[in-house]
C-alpha cells in the first residue's frame, strides 16, 4: 500500500507548470508590495488596541435598525426618489447611447458595404467614439459636483450626472455587442436596400436583444448605487438621507437604509434574470 507513503517528488516534477506559476506569483508580489506601501495599506490597524473599542462601538450602533413608522415612511420616500433618479438617468443615457451606437457601429455602415468606409463616415464614427470616451471618462460624481453648482441641490444634478457617464458606457458596450455578433443578416438587408434602422431592428437586434437588455438592466442597477453615492454631494435621494444620519451618528437609521439598499440591488438582479429568461 502506498497511501501512507509521503511523496518526495519535487513540485516541479508533479506539476510541469509549477515553475511558471511560482515565477508569476513572485513577480506579482514584487509589483504589489510597493503599491501597498505607497497607499499605506495597513489593515492590522483595525485590530490594534486603540482601535478595537471605537470599532466595536461604531458597529454596535447599527443594532437594532431603526423601525419607527415616521422614519420608515421617510426612507420609502427617499428610496423611491433614488430609483427615480437612476431610472431617469438611464433613460436619458439611452437617448445619448442609441443614436451614437447606430451611427458609430461599422456593421450598420452603408459605405462600408464596398469593403472600405468612406472618409466622411469614418470621421463621423471616430468623432462619436471620442465623444463616448469623453463622457465615460469623467465619473458621475464629478459631473454631479459640476451640476450641483449649475442647477443647485436636488435630483436634477444626479439625473444629468448619470445620463452623461452612463450614456458613454452604454454607447461603447452596445457597439461592441453589435459588432461581435453575426452580421450576415444585417449585411444582406443593407445590400438589398434596407435602411440603417431596418437593418438594426430586423438583423442585429433579434440576435443581441437578450445581451443588450441584460447589460442595460445591470447598468440600471449600477445607476441605483451611483444615485446613492451622489446623494452625499447634494443630489438628493437615499444617499443624502444616509449622509445626514451618519453625521448625527444614528447607526440604527444607517442600518435600515443599508438593508433597503441591499433589497434594491437584489430586486434589480432578479429583474435582470427574469428579462434574460423571457428574451432568451
């Protein structure tokens, strides 16, 4: 019986890829260590003697969550406002993303049917792609800080911030999804005289609808999270209410809002799964 015998074979002989894995691990550690040092990453400080008591006191303030009727009504109102900000922001983002996608996607280019896109079409495509890059390069938090100073405090700043950033994100990913799919049906439609919209609705959309919808719902979920964060800079909604509670050290109120926030994300996840099932 050899089950009780300890193998003396070196790891390199047991696993031919051992040396390569060890080398990449050491290189990764060599690169990661200066980054952790530069960012002063010291998680053990949380367990230091002077930090344990404040940490436990802070966490204990979250229990039990606040369940007063007046506060729950206030949370429900701000939650609805948060969802409204995210939904309106995504709707405006689609207004930006859809035309940009239709005009910048090579598969839908009429001039590219000959094998080479016309200079004007190529230039327009590059300009639109640069605009989408510019929109998504600026975080929605920065847009919100700008719009808070332009339109004042409130949900309008949050809606506009989400619309611009997510318009760039949706336009980029929509284009990649459409160009990575099967283009034979779309090309045939264009060659037989169909317009860009007809080729999109009858050629590209049917085969990519599930993926496009799933990504849109995912971005709506991200927009809900973003709308909460934007509330901390005065864009309204659940985030602004949470900011006020944290400033008052009302841990129970914060705990209640965190539970509501988790429920919102879970609802968005289930909605995405249901839509994928319906469209798939």
